[in-house]
C-alpha cells in the first residue's frame, strides 16, 4: 500500500480508501466485516462513511454503515490504527436534502450547518461508530444552490433562501475540534468559489483549515481538473476522489446492459443517472478497449489513472465482493506512464467529461 498525509497533519492515510456506502444495503454485516478485514490486511487504514449511508438512502437503513464500522472496530479493538472519515448531510435547494432525508433530524432546516445541528449530527455519528472522535469530518454537500450530483451549470437565484455563511460554519467546526470530537475537517461536492472561501476565511480568521475536498473524479468525469485541481495543489488540500469507476461503469461490466444482481443499476435503475449517459457509454467503451492495449483489466486501468493524479490524497473505492476489492487494490502497483496519459488525453479531449 502507498500512503499520503492528510492535509498538514501527521496522519498517514492509504492512497486507497474504503468507501462504505454499500454496508447495510448491498452488503450484509457479515460481508461488510469480510471486506473490511481483507482491506485492512492489505494496508487500507482509511474508511469513508456518512450519516446518511447506506445509499441509496432510506429511513429503514439510516446510519447502518456507521453502525457496522463501529461494531467492526470494537471487535478488532483497532481504533487507533484506523482513520475514519464521516459526513454530515445538508439541506440543498435542488439536491437530495431538499425533498428527502426527512428522517434525519426531521430534514429541512434541521439539515443546515448551524451549531445545534452540527453538534447533534456529530454526537449521533460518534454513538453509531462507537468512538470518541472522528478523524475527518466532512460537509457532505453545500447548502448553497450549486451544481451537484450530475448538474453542471450554476443557476443563480435572486431569491435564494439563506444558507449558513462559510465563516459561521468554520466557527462551529472550530468548537467541535476544540471539544476533541473531531480532529480534522473537509468539504465535499464543492465548487472553486466555496473551496477558496473555506481556505481564505480559515487563514484570515485563524480558524481550522480544511484538509481535503471530496468530489467525484474518474476518466469520464474530470471536472475537478478545470479549476479545483490548481487550488488543491497550491493550497496542499488533496482530493478524496469518489466514484473513480463512475459507479462501476468503467469496469466494463455494464456494456451491453449486463447488470449484476447486487449492482446499483439493478437495484435503482433510475438513480445514479449521471454515470449512465449515451456519451459516457461511448467513452467507456473506448477506455475499456484502451486497457487491453496495456494488458490491464478496465477497472485496474481506470483506478490507476486516478491514483496517479498529482492532487490526489486518496481514492475512495466501493465494492460489494472480495473479488472486486482485490481487483481494485491491485491498481496501486500500476505506474501510469506518459504513453498511457497521452492515450487517455486523446479520448478525453474528443468529448470531455461525459459523466459529470
């Protein structure tokens, strides 16, 4: 395994992070324990979860991913060897928090990043995780009206509802860090404007600096490259890349509409549509074909591309089987050379970001 530093801290996290949004839905507790056991044996020390997981979120399974992780850590007695990242859900004008998640603190205004809600969310996550602290606490998505989850264009609304100011959010996060419940903070699904404001306000007001930004990133979604990448490199705030296989599509297993029993596209065919586009399928077929040139499995090739990006802190992989996990872990040993990058660029520039 290879490791990165988490922001400016001395915490070393594995370059491959285990995503756990399948735990409690696509994976049983027993299967989840087996996946965590194997990943940890192979050097993975970084687990990413969220209060709303598993996904696709629903009332009946709310918090199960955190609970399963908590029970595993308690059984293994290895809390000091595991880096746990979790997230607080948010209210968003057009996102999932606007019309759903009513079972999380009754939804709506209770999903804002104010002091009361933040403390309640952290305390609930700590209880489920059976721990006294969370290593990296992230804002799952902004309250602001920003393009997320498959949206690309920013739509300005004059009468936009009030959202918690970034300065206030940082002040609230400072308090929970001072309490010892959180060690470091991060943002997710954030824009360059938000990214810079979190960094600049922290510097100006001597508030905690964000250590990471968790955004989608893959061969077919390189929106992060356009502006966030420069900020990430210059400010030493690395990317936690989620969906490095575009929801599994870059593995090639969905070509010709071949869905597997546990796959998200079988379970929720109308969800996750941002990864399932006509343009995307054209690009994915090209990348699958390209992987054959280098005698690599498509998923290994796609993961290796993400792992070799200069702004990456860790790539978050989600799996439903040990076979998938072993295949994804093998990508850590691939040197993504200049020839590979030139071949990728030829495909990318012919139709950039078809699965944003």
